[in-house]
């Protein structure tokens, strides 16, 4: 069994024209024909290649979740709420400076900095918000560069474009911090028969970010320009429940908008995503509901476990037990996203045997739709 392989024309027809692109960047940085432009992927020129990495690596072309899970963890894909899990804890950076710059506990920044310092990786692909709040990927090599990327981005970013570019250079051990769709795309690279053409063996660490949705850049910026002077906005935040607000921080104050007012700017593709916790990462990180300054950390494999344990032992992070009620709330929210996304897919296609891009057995479909 292998992943379906087609070319960029099929990618445009099946993904871009159907408005299910996640703007993960997996199709970019390999040839000059596919680029990101103001929050969307654009095919600049027709390409007659019948077996394109752009199509194969896309998380919204045909995805055999069993195949990707086998390539990533060596086990078949289940419908457990959090995916493949070794351990779930809560943690925070031991560095007060990192915590002050981070969105919550600073664990991602500290783990990437620690991995660079200890030689687990020699570079990392992160997301940096650039001019006019447009995020994109950046390759970093030291702690100072890591801290520049601290904080959450709520606008979709083609971050994996930089991984594809970096994998062709002299770097040998790359770490990536990405959203669930980006972790899935990296999993498809591992599973693909075209993997040797993308140097996927250089990928040594994937830290996934919890994500319920990403905003469409064009629509969100129109809103922001109406409500806030965009040059004054320095940070965005969605506090954990029950706040139910979207905060725009300026250098001197912050403005809160009802979250329902922001939901209209969510990318259409996010409605069809089953994954809230980046299930194909080595480590997944998010906020702890109702606990300020700490991160929930899902350790998924031995690689992730070793990194977290060494970082804690050497004082880079502090770890603690995640309260059981917090874990149950996380499982409930994650499972709810799976069910809601699958229902949205079936509603769109009108056929539970046609899941847009997903390949799942009837037993798993029935389990989620029940």
C-alpha cells in the first residue's frame, strides 16, 4: 500500500479549487511553480509532472491514516481522543525570560533551544510573524533566534516551505514546530515512496502545536483594519475557556472581541480537520485549561520522552502531573473535534464512503459518527 501520487494540476483541482488547502507549505519550496501569496497557495504555471511531491505531501490530498501512523510510530491509526500517547504531563520553561515572551509556559521555545544546545538538532524550522502580521517559516540555529519566534500565530502559515528548502542544504538534523496539518504532511513525507527526493531522513524532531483552527489572512486583516490600527497590534491571544474571547494586544493595552465574532474568518479547510493535538508529532504542546503559565505536553514516542526527560533533568523545563480533570477535558475537546470534522466532511460530500481526503475503515468512521 502506498500514498496516492499525482501532479500539481490535480493538486490545484482537488485542493486549491475546492478551498480545502491548509496553507501548510508542504507543496512549496521544491519547485518555482507553487508559492504562497498573502495567505493562499498559488500555482503560477502548469506542470505536466505526473508524480509530484507537491501533491503527495499535501495533507488534504488522499491520506491513508494507517500508513502515515505506521511510518511515524510503527502502529496503525486508532480513534483514541489524543492519538498515539506515551505520557501526558504539564510543564513550563525554567527561564523567566522565555516565559515572559511565550504565549503560555514557554515549553516549545525551551525544548527547541535545548535540542539545539544538546545536538539533537542543528537547526529548527519555526514560524515568525513578519510584515503586516503575515506569518512564514524561518530556519533558526540558536536560542536568540528561537526567542524571536515565541508566541502563537493564529493566521495560517506556509512554514513547511522552509523545511523543504532547508533539507536541500548542508544542515543534517532539522527540528520542526508545526500545527497538526503540518505534522500530518511531514508524516506523509515519511510514508511516501518519493521520500528520498525530499531528504526526509534529515527530520529529527517534530513538536506539534495544539490547534482548533487557523484564520484566513485576507479576511482577518480586513477585520483588523476596521477595528484596530494594524501597526499597533503586537500580539494576539485566545485565553483558555471559559474566557471565550480573542484578544488583540497593543504596546499599551489590549482589546477583547467575542470569539464568535472571529470564527467567521476561520479557513474553510479547518472545518474538515480531525486533529486538535498534532497526533503525528513526537511531542505535542498546548495550553492547560484554567492554569496560567503552564503547558500541556503529550509525549508520543521514545524520542520525545528522552528529550523531555533530559530537558527536565538539566533544568531547562519544570514538569508536573497534569490533573486528571484537565486531561479528561482535553480528551473530550479533541474527540469532539474529530466527530465534528467527520460530520462536516460527510455533510459536504453527502456520502460517508467519500471523506474528501481521508481514508478510514468503516469501523473507525462508525466509531466517530456514533
